[in-house]
C-alpha cells in the first residue's frame, strides 16, 4: 500500500466509520481474532448467539411463537446449532408472505430495508437492525482480507449495478465513500469486445491493487486479456462472486490477473463464505450466520448433507433480531465439506463449490428435473469456439442453447453445432433443441448472467 493508502487504512477509514456511529473497526478486530478460534470455541459462539436469537424471536414475533408452540417447543429446546433441525425450513415463498409476522415488536428495530433483485424474478424485501449491518460490514472486510484487500487499497469493482439510480443525497454519500476508500466502479453489464477493451484500458490507467468482480464478468474480461495479449500489470488478486465460477473461469482469471478468491453471498445476508489463500473451498462466516447444507428425503424430512455431498443452502442470520430469518432456504446448491482444519490453520467450516441455483434444474421430456450444471461440461468442450453460453428452457419444454461464438455470430462450425445437439440428445433426450448464435448474452436482473434459465411450464 502507498502512503495515502496507509493514511486511509489507519486514520481516515476508522474515523469515517466512527463518525457514522459504526463500530465496524472494533468488530473487524474481534473477527480477526475469532477466525483462529478452535472448533469448540466457534461452536460456543454460535450456540450463544442462537439462544439469544431464538429467545428474542419467540417472545417478540408471532411467527416464531406459533412455530415453536405448534411443536410443543420452548426457547430452552435450542441450546446448540444441532437443535436447529427442530424448526421448519423457511422457504422463500413463506419468507415473502411472513415478513410482518416475523417483524419484532421490541427493539432493536430495523435500520436498513432493501429489496433483493431475486434471481428467481421475484423481488423480496429484507430488513435488519444496525447490529446486523455492522457485523455484515465487518464480516465482508474479513473475507475480502483473506484475498489481501484492506480498506484504503485501490480497488476496481467490476460489478453490475442494476437499473436503480440512487437519489442525490445517497449519490453524494456514495461518491464520498468511493473517494475515501479509493474505489473505482465499472459496470460489467455490457460485455462486448469494445467495452472489454475500455475496461482493460481502465485497469492500466487506474492500476488497482485488487479487483472485485462478478465471476462470469471477470472471466469474460480475463479471456479478452489473454486473447488480445494486453496484460500489462503484475499480480492483481481477484475477488469474485455473485455468479457461478467454473474451473476454466478461475484458470483464465488467474492467468490474466492473479490469484482468484471466490466469495459466496447474497443481498439477503451479505457474505456467507469466502475463500482463503489455501484455495480449497470457502470458509463460512460462522460468527454471523449458521449455514446448513441439507438434503431432502423422499418422505419430506431433511438431513444434513455428508462431506462431499451437495445439498440446499439453509441460512440462519445470527444478528438480525429485527426480522429474524431462521433456516432460510436461499435456493442455492452447495457441496458440504468435512469439519476439519484447513491448510491455512482455520477451523471455520468450509463449503463449496456452489453448484448453482435449484431453479437451474431443467425438465426432461417426462417433466423430471435434470441438473442444469451439465451444460458447464458442454461448455468445457466448446471453450475454443465460444465465449459464453446460456440455456433457456421454454414453457413448452423446448431448449434454446444460446452461444456467443469467438469468430462472431453465424460463424460457429457445423461440427460444434452437431456436438451441442448430440450432447443434449444424450442428457435431455426427447426435447427439441434450437442453437442460437448471438453477439452477446442478454443480462438478467441486476446485470447478472444466468447460465440456465427455466421458464415455468405452460
Ligand atoms: Zn483456509
């Protein structure tokens, strides 16, 4: 870090946070310490916070009072994270419909309310109290810190900013934030060659010490850099998130910029897990959330996923007392990891890779779900011919495989066309397939590229 960067890190950032009444810096110090805690200590931290949360939710929200009462439970039945299974899952539809019933009638009240863009196309309102917000900020800084990112560093944020324009006051605050923290924000929604060349020019001019980017956007940019031979910098660590990171994306980003650090989070809960420099899965934010990976049994009951097994991501937000979320099913699928110590020395539980959204399941000709992730394998075979792809299953079940050929629309070789048809015939037999060649894949909500889009059946 240069001298100005140190000034921001040591003086301006803590002062700015304190002036806004935020204890972020103190919490960051706490988290710096607890990241090295033993498995027993981490378990104790989660148990204590869970007891407080369940007690508060039971006494101050009609929703959780009813959930415990109808099962004959009291808050005393929840001593450790292992007791969480006694509570029902909070499915997304129930979460949307129960916000009033889950809102606490006692302080702390909500300090922040925001709407999630909802990759399902169904926006949802999320509110939380100030304490929750401070833990979220501190947790994000810790996770980013594992990639070497400290407040005060020159950071290029190559991110999607959606369609909402902040009002003037919010914009002023945002600009101040950006100037103080030396952040440079570049929208990643448009991914044409022309635009990518502009972004490369910006990287050269700005000389960031760290890049934070959507996974797919970063991979696009990296492949552009490699294709055009325009790398003109040393190692720049890259923090990726928001979209799926496939292995060949990671390789491209690492070759074009520097070591790649995956993060996993959401607008609902912020950072749920982040990768350390051992690059072997992502560590859960155990001091702020309880993350469960669960598998549904055929009889409707659930069980914890075994190490190596993938399951649905279920989150309990430990610091949001204003509108508690206990066992929220966020729609993602992730691989559970063993509860062992990472090569980095931390006991924080690991998960990953994230295997995509449950909604990315396609339907076969009989209406049975088929994991859409197999298209990632298809793309591995096409990586020399295509820049990107997207698969859309329409209401009448037929598939459109959209590809962006490197040589340009209409230039995908016949053999690759045939390969796509053969591949689909093998994995989703009986479905009509149309291959569409485009100059770019149209972005979804908040500029996120979705690899698989499934329209509801007619
Ligand atoms: Zn680690």
